[in-house]
C-alpha cells in the first residue's frame, strides 16, 4: 500500500513539474491579428521577459485565440500552439524593457474603421505597484482603430512590426501621419532661430568616475555637427534609459562668447530627460 502511495506521489510531482515547465517566462509585449469575417485566421507574435520570441499562426477555429487581454495573457503564457522564433540580445531587451516600463496608456478608446478586414492589436504588459497585471494598448488597426501617440508606445509598436512582420497590420495603409513624425533636430531641442553659420562648437566628454573632460573639436567635426543641427531630424525613440556617463555634450557659442545651447549624445543617440532618440540627416540635405 505504501509503495502504491509513493508511486502516486511521484506521478503527481512529475505532472506538476511538467505543467510548471510548460508555462513560459512572463510575456511583456505582444501583437495579434484575427480575421473571422471573410476568412478564419490568427497570427500572433510575442516577447517574454528573457527576450524570447514566440509566434503562432493558423485558423482561429483551431488556435482558439481568446477575447480580452487577461485571457490572452494566460493563453500566451501556457499554450503549446506557440513556437520559439529567436531571442533578443541583452542590449535589445534592456532597451525594450525600459520602453515597456515608461509607456503611457492611450487617450480615448478604439473606434470602428474598416469592415471585415480583421483586427490587429498590440499590447505592452507590466505589473503595477500592487503587483497586478497591467496591459497598455499600443495601437489597433483593421475593423477597429486606435493610435497611442506616446513616443514610447510608438517605438514599441514599430518594434513589433519589425520583429513579427507576418502579423497583418494596416498602419501603412492609413496615411503618412501614423507613428512618430520626424521633427527637426533644432526644434526638438528648443534651439530654433540660431544662425548656425556663425556658431562655434565645443565639446565635453562626461565620465561618471573621472568627471567632465574637454574634447578637441576639429573644423571638419564642427562643420558636421552644424550641418546636423541645420538638416538633422529626430526620427523616433530608441529607449527610455538614463545614463550618468559616457556622453558627449556639444555646446554652441555665438561670436560674443555667449552659450546658445547644447545637445548630449550617447553612442550616436540624442539624450533627453525621458530617454534616447535616433537622429538622422535629412536625405535631401545630405551633401
């Protein structure tokens, strides 16, 4: 009798461990498309907290993709319908998590838009201060429409499009105003109205241990910086990280020696109080 009880306990333990191992790491980001009007299709892509990428696609009648983000989270955590599709690097995951932690909920609610096109929706997932699951809608296209205009949300929405291009999305079919709109670099930094042809450029390297160190700026380097200020544009948010060192601060001084302003760069990214942004030179002025 005792032997039978021991075997039963072992079987239960093995079953418990198997079910525990089946649940993947916590999902922090996902996008999904469902079409049940003129077709029967589901496409899913998600990212877990370790950087693992997971995908699923097939018929809605077979995958049984649930409605409501709470049930969808539970599905993503445990369903064996998802297949591994790669893994983010440490740096990619670090940047991604910073955006998830900083993203804000959208204003308003989804509204009707297309008819029988299916609906794509994208969410960032995190825990609130009480430890409860929280889902932030990043965007929705298709039969329903919503754009989250928070730069963090737009960066995450774009990342999902790049990671999971097979998930049907109608954002490109709306118009050119969808997503982060390029902003002239000078305007983004509050440095409009400056006569850049009369500006002197100086630079300081900020080291978190050794402190600031003045850098030599050659004439060629100064010309490239001024050209960037005249023709560059901020094209999107890359992360919501803050740094205490490893940055280059560029100062702009007029002919009288008055400092007109400055910008801070970290590995080519523009550093702001809310994170870092990508900067590109306007193609038409790239000479």
